[in-house]
């Protein structure tokens, strides 16, 4: 171990771009994990979402575009376009204490919606990590059309 520590400065001096690249990746990994631990909503797998729906009768909100929703969505999901998503609406205020799961095509938009729900005071907010893509990969059923 002591030989490694003695040769480390020489390696860093001979390979500055490789060293900076490693440092950049390390910082990105630490920042990503810190952000994951600090978020106030919980990520779910497709199996976890199925359990939440079956056991706790969770409200499932799909914030995908209408075209993506019609191509395939989780049965029982309600479609609300992200542009019209308002956590302060009267309809959503009625279910503030119930579990709410948010999904979208790939998980990016639904993560933003979940964050907005937590800021609006919802206590039980969940997010399908990986979105509908993860749902399909897990070979879970899809509904097509608007219903």
C-alpha cells in the first residue's frame, strides 16, 4: 500500500486528463447518490407499484403526452398532461392523504411531477423509476387508448 501511495503523485502528473476524468466521474457519482438520498418522494419498481396499487388503492397519475398515453399506459392510470398538472387543484386536494404514484414514458417528467406534489403538501408520493419502459420490461400489462 505504501508503494502505491508513493507512486500516485507520479501517475497523476503523467496522466492529468485521465486523473481529471476520474475525478469528474467520481464527483458526478457522489452528487447523483446525494440527490437520490435527499429527494422527498420514493422510487418504485414495477413490482412495488403493483403492490402499492393493490394494497393501498393508490391513485395512479400518468403525465406522459396524450399520444404516449394512448400507445400504452398502466391500467387504471389517469392521464394528466404535464402542462396541465396542478398539484393545487381541487380534484387532487381531495386525495392529499392517499398514496399517489406518478408515471410517464421514461421516468423523467414523472420525477418532476412527484417533486411538485411533495412541495404541495402530499404526504405519500411515489414515482415509477424507469417509467413505462420499466413497466414493459417487467412484462406487466398495458392498456391502450384513452381509458
